[in-house]
C-alpha cells in the first residue's frame, strides 16, 4: 500500500489534483470556524440533540456539511444546493419540460444546473432568514433579550436592526454559494465529486471529537464505573468489533448487485458476424442510496417539533405523544422510521428506475434477456426483480438507520459516538470513499499501474 501511495504522488497530474483537492477542503474547514460578525460565540451552547430544533440542527449537520449550532458563515453548508438538486430530480419525473431537458444530454444537464443554482440562491435567502429570526435572534424569556447577539450590535429597542439582519442573511447566502463554487472547482480541477467530498470532510472532522469523548467517558477498567456513567474496556472492545462489522456490512451491500444475464443478437455484415456476446445487466441492491434515510428523518422532525410545542403549552396527552416521537428508545418512533424508509426506498427507486425505458433501450440495441421476449415481458421481469431487491435494500437501510440508537441506548455511549456506527453519515462516507478510490484507480490504470485495491 505504501508503494501504491508513492506511485500516486509520482504522477504529476494526479499529484496536482490531490493537492488542489486537499487545499480546497482546507479552505472549507477554515470557514467552518468563522462566526457571523454579530453573534456572541461565548453564548452558544453545544447542541445536545434535545427538542425538535436541536435534532434538526444535529441531523442537518451530518448530510449537508453545515454547522447550524455555531452560527458561522458556512452555517447553512450546502443544504440549500442539495435541496434544490432533489427538487429538480423529482420534477424530472412529473414535469414534462424538465424531463425533456434531462433527455437532451450535456446541454440539458447544464441548463438544469443553471436552474438549480438560481433555486439554491432563493433557498439560501429563505433558510438563512428563518435561521437568523428563530435561532440567532431568539429571545430568552428570563432576560427578555437575545443572548446570541453581541450587545454592541443591538439597537435602542434592544433588537438587531434590519441592516444587520440582512448582513447576516447575505453572509450565510454567500457562504453557501462559495461552498457550491468550491465543489465545482474540485469537480473540474481536483479529483472526486466536490459536493460529496465536502459532506464527507464534515463527517470525518467529527471523528476526533467523538473519539476524545469516548476516551474521557471510559474508566480504563473491565467493569467501568456505573455510578458515574463511565464505560469499561470490554465495552470499547465491543464497540471496535461492531464498527468493523458494520463497515463490512455497509461495503458489502453498497457494492452488491443483482446481475441479470443478457445476450445481444448476431448481425452479419459481409463475411463478418457481429454481436452474439453474453453480458449482464447490473441492478444495485441499494438502488436509492442514502436518500430514503434523509427523507424519513426530515419528515419525522415535523411531528417531533409539533408535539414538543403542544406539550410545552398544554401538557397531558401531548406530552405522551412528544415522548412517543422523541426518538431515542421510543418503539413508535423507530417503527415509523422503518416504515418511512421502506416507503421512500420504493418511491425513490420508482422515480430513478424505469423498467419500461430500460426494456426499450435493450430492444433498440438488439439485446434481450434469455427466456423473456423484448418489450412488455422484459419490463415486467425487470420490475419484479427490482421490487425484490429493493425490499432487501430497504431492510438494510432500516437496520443501518436504527443501529446508532440501539448502540447509544444499550451500551451507554453518546449519540455522537454511536452515529459513526450507522445512519446517513456512514453511508455517505463509504459511498464517497469508493467513488474517490475509483477515480484514482482510473488514473493509475490509464498509466499501466495496478489499482489501489488490486493485488500485485
């Protein structure tokens, strides 16, 4: 492996791409710690995940390279860009003009990217304005002041003026647009997918703090200290084994495919015979990726915040509902989470995978599946296979999604540590890592070197 790493940095073009990517990721990490000018950082308490807004902040920080709990210039991360991309991907299946643009190839993709940027700017203004109003300018009922705002920025009425509010909104909007530009520069001049690498950098950057927190909460003894909540060495060993097992399982399912054999028809041209080769059609087990977990978690935030609000006002049955949808070890919350993951797995697969179009493409290229006539029978067969493997993929996603909660409640570790054993962050990190390795391998193989994962 050391020899392969040496070869990577001896190739000038590949070395330049890697160093530029690391430099741009370093710029992103520097901006992560630059606060908004009107925010008093000493008054910001770390988010513990309590309450609906706290859970929303904690979850959004995982998949959007954001840090809403610290009110920085990159506080929104690339969440607006991700939201805009999802909107246009969904519109492509229900709105004819967008669907036609998707079929136009490179020119259509550029036009959709242009529209995505415009929608991103609009979402940035809306989300940053709501964030400044409801988080930065939140009034403390005990002091009747906004504790997060520095006193020198408060006006005569004790509130942040409209000019400074607009400055904060504009700063966070520019921060997100700058991150989008960084991602595009990595795509064009660096290596790997820029947006995905920014998200992965935010996830990996949390690992040192999680490891330090685990070390501080351990007693370095076999039994631990149950009275103070410290864990023992045997729990750390179990966590280490579970981490390796979960990583192996995620890699196995992420790369898992159902290969459907296909055969192309023979064509005689002159004295030569073309075609007749046997190939296979790969269908991924986890066709929908990480999107079902993102949708399910986002949707469950709303009843959590709604019931918490009503419980604070009226109590009674609303408190019971708030506890039922409060996450953690709640059985109702977990079952709703699993059900929504299954629903969105089939929903997203139905949007991204069209068996009828795939059957027509196979027919146009003179390829068929042995035992099935081209056309409707082929489409029905592909749909039946996709339903079966989607059911398995949804079960895998549901298991990965609830593993952090199970580990946190059963082993007594914090959710920040347990989040590295599953959930959105782990799936994103594994997917981006494999994509990065494939991009590096393509450069090595092009120069007749073995790939990173190939044996000599």
